[in-house]
C-alpha cells in the first residue's frame, strides 16, 4: 500500500503548492511548461492520495518590463497582459494542467492583499523612506550591486542606473533570523546547490531593499502614497497569499487562507531562489505571518546548451509537441528525461526516441496487446485468473516492489527514477506476456488448459497494467484516462476523487469486469514527426505574430524600438536566419516573439558584403571575431580565408531582401575595457540612440580601449546574443580585415560625416 510519505508530505491532510507566476511580456514556452507540469503531476498525485490539495498558478503582470513591452506593442499594459495571460491559460488547458486557481496580479483581490501586506510591514516599522541610487536590471526586475555599466549577474544584460526616492524594507534586520531559520529547517530549500547559494548570499550580508518605485506607474500604488508603486517582486511574491484570500474580509476567503497557509511547496526556477528564499521569508517574518514549508528549485531546460528563453531566441513551444505527439508525451519526457533539479537539454530527437521507445513501443503496445486479446479470447470480460504459478508470483512481486518504491521516489522529486522503476514493470509485464504466449496453443496442450493459461496470463497482465496506469496517472493523465476506460474501470478522475492511490494494491481488477473498446494510445512517431515539429516551429517564427498587438511585426522591427516601417519590407522570415533576425538584445521587454533555434552564429556581415570590389579584395569588410562560438578561441581564421579571392560559391548572389535582413546601425562606444584573462576581447558598451547594449569584440590586440571611447562605429544590431567568458555579447562590430602574416588586423568601419546614432545602413 502506498502512503503519503517523505518530503512532499506535509503530514497533514492538506497540501498547498504553487508555480512561479509567469511574466506576461512573452508567450509561454517549454521552460514555463516545465515547472507547471511538475506541479500538476504532484497535485494530481496528492489528490489521488486523498489529500486536500490546492494548486495555484498565475501571471505576474506589473512592472517596468511589462510596461515597456506593452508600449512597444501599442497596447495598454492591461490589454497586453490580457492576451498573454489568456495564452498561458489556454496552454495549461492543452497540457492537462488542473490548477485550482489562476491568479493575475492585476486582479483587485491581489491589489488589496498587496496593499495590506505593505501597510502591515510599514505599521510594524519595517519600511522606511530613503533614496536609492544604483543599478537595476529591468529584465529580472532586480536591484544589482555595482557602478553604472554593471552587467546583471543573472541574465548578463546591461543594468540601468536608477535614482529615486523609494520605500525601503529593513532586510538587514533579518540576516541572523534567516540563517537560524535555514539551520533549523534544512527542508525549507532544496536542492543542496540552491541551499548553499542562498546561505552564502545571506552570510555575505543583507542590505535593506528598495520596495517601491516612482519612475513608472504600472504597479500597485503604495497605500497612502500613490506616486509610488510597490516593487514588483514584493507584489508578485504576495500572490501566494492573496490568491488564498489574504487581505479579504469575506469569511470564505479567510477560511481558505486559514486552511492552506503556509504553503507546503513553492516550486520555482533556480534563478529566482533569492527572491523566494531570502526576501519572501523575511517579508513574512516581518509581517508576523508563517513562512512556507518548502521552496524547491528546478533546473533549466536548455536548447542548444543555453537556457531556453525568449530573449535568446531558442525557445520551443509546448503547443508544437502537443500537436504532433500529444501533451502526455511532453509531460512524460520532461519528468523522465531530466533528473529534477538539474539542467536538461531539450532536443526533438531525444523526445521522439523516448516517445517511441517508452510510450509507443512500451506502455502503449503492452496495453494494446492485452486489451485486444481480452476482447478476442474472452469477449472483453476479465476471466478468473485461477491459481498463480511462479511466473505470476514473480510479476506480482515486481509490481508490489514498484508500488512500494514509486511513491517515495516521486515524493522526493526523483520523478525520473520513479518512472524508470515503473517502466521496469512495463518491460517485465511485456516479457511475461511474450514468455507465456497466450496467443499460441502448442499441440500437446489441451483446449481447457490453454483457456486456463490465457485466463491466468491475461488477467494477470491486465492487473499489472492497472497498477502501472494508476501510478502513472499524475504524469500521463490523458492516456491513463483512456487506459482506465479500456480496462473497464470507468473514469480515472472519479477514481482520483476516491483517493484510489491511497489503497492501491495488487488484485484490484475483478473477474467479470467488462473492458472498454480498444483505442489507440501512442501511435508510433514516424520519421517525419521531427520534421513536422521543426516545421511548426519554423512556421510559428516566420509568421511571428505579436500576440498582444495582434499584428504582424516585422522580425527586425520586433527586436528593438524601431518603427516597423523602417525595417525590412518582407514579412516573411527565412527560418534559417530567424534566430539572427528575431533575437532580443537589450532586454526581454522589447521582443514579444518566438523563434526557432538553428544556426546560432552565422557570419552574417561577411556574407552580406558581396561582390567584393577589386580594389578592396584584400581588405574585406568583415565582422570582428566576436561571432566566434562562446568559448572558442578568437583567432580570425575566417578573416584569414577572406584575404584570398572570393571562393566560387560566393558567386551565388543574394537578393536585396537577404541583405535587408541584416540590421546594420550606427553606434557610439561609451565604455571600452579589457576583460580579465581574455587577452583578445574587449567589453564595449555602445549607444544606439534608442538603446544601449553590451558587445564583446575580439579587437583587444589592435585597439587601446581608452582610444575607442566616443568613436562612432557600425554594428550588426540583430545578431543573436552570444555568451563569452560569462558575458553576453549583443551584436558585432564591422571592421575591414587587413592581412597581417597568419592573422588579420581589424580596422573599424566609421564615417567622415557626422551621423546620428541608430541610423540604419542600407
Ligand atoms: N515573474 C517571475 C516569478 C515571480 S514568482 C512570485 C518570473 N517569471 S518568468 O516568466 O521569467 O519565469 C517563471 C518561471 O519559469 C521561473 O521559475 C523560471 O525559472 C521558469 N523558466 C523560464 N525559462 C526556463 C527554462 N528555460 N527552463 C526552466 N525553467 C525556466 O521569474
């Protein structure tokens, strides 16, 4: 018998769990789906164990980042948020996410609760007014220590300097209290890496935290001082309480809050652990409210070895996988493939392999064999199994071991191990079936003996399938529902409501049960499945519609704050260059788009300068070597090759539309500095007039940094960001490449006339 146990079990008969609330500046992608799917699986298992469960998700709709995104789309922030919040909800429906509540931080119930929390903190003397001057990362909505020009340590983007009179929270007063709390509650934050990181952050000393902003208005007004809006993280974190009813006088809300607070589990991405494990408990301690029981961080879903993220242009949409393989395939893949807590790479290839191997050929095939034979040999009615032989005892023993091990592994967040164990039972049941071959009657076996064997084998295999299906239901809800019906057991959701996992044990499938009709579960994915998914992603990026604006936005214009009229005329994006043209630079807020990650670092600028006029054949305009893959040595091999005559393939002309895809802009260098331990690289901050950004360029051996400051240069502004030496490069400089022995010397392109910043070269 499985019982509610281990770390996911609060010991009580109720369980409250939450996902992070998602920013509405971009459409949902697999990275968002990951945490939500994990929470849904946990919630479904809890409910099926008879635990009164409350599962909350929602959207984080305030803040500077959303305000900017909305402005870019020509919408009010709320209109903008409405569209994206709707997309999250409909995606969750598609993926079988069964949440109990979806909170939007723009809802009155949330606004009221946040204001109450703020007022409580102020009344208790933990909030005071002062002036904040420092750096702020708009993308992460986080304050960053350091001088102007500091890059955000979380996302690598350039911070902005903020100087405002703000309200401050006395975070410094909680340093010791937090450390004592972590010590007393090792279960509070996991995995260990997160715990260590958070503890060392707090040990490093806590400074008071600015908890209001005045330089923009898209937020919740500070009660009694409405020119301030509440800092978006204080606003957002409070959702976990406001959704339950904190701040409401309604007795039903009060009762819900009483019943479910404190939360048992906040599931979060690892990069937001500081907010959840430091700020959040400190706010709650200050307000005199119990702190959550646990915060658990998941790793990142990577694509092309980089965190899947809209601003890096390497996202995959969950809808695509749902459309081709079904949502259950995605749910299974994410939980089986990635050891929870670690980063995991997503590839279509791995997805299809798992799908075919484990689902189509494994579980799906097993169910189909047994259901079909039950219909063929017993008219779809489960026969009496008769006396068990050694073979049945062995299968039963495996099933019972699986029953005993699955729950604890799952409840310890070892989803992958739990599923691996369960699939061993799938394989054993399959092997049992094959070994006993109920479809084959040897001549020496009497008819009666054969029917007895068929009955024993099919009833036993069907029972194993029942156990497997019950256990896998939280992960494969749609498929489990189909199988449950085929086993003649009715609606699995109903069984869930009856807490069927609580008393799950061998022997529950009764003789006389009438099977439902066979129905396909996981049709084998053929060769074209991967191609279809790739195409869907390509089409999506090619017709990238700004969901919030509801208008088609040119790929290049999507990237930055430019008039779409000035951007390349063609509305279609070559999927092979989609990443280059549709990738964000300065901050997330500016690019509501999705693109297919392919072909990350293409030497775009080089390709554009063609044909090469004879007089400059030996000094071609090329990109500075900042396009080398991250970590690669920046020796300009490509540039060297370019010194010779144009190779034959360059005779293939490009069209004017091809050229228009490259966004060449005038920029001015504001900051130039060497990068420790990278003797070829300079870190530049450049001003494009409409935004500032960081570019890394391999020119350190040829240019003194201080001599570059103030210089106007040409950059490729829509090149996919690359990380080098832990820093993000958002574009690339253009330079003539002069032969110089085995190497080449770059000479930066510039102008004789005065040109405005941001002017486009075409
Ligand atoms: N709005 C804040 C959270 C506030 S919670 C009070 C936020 N939003 S987010 O949309 O940027 O991210 C939401 C969650 O999605 C985070 O936990 C983040 O880690 C997760 N993911 C986004 N991209 C991801 C991957 N590529 N992989 C795994 N999770 C990722 O942060």
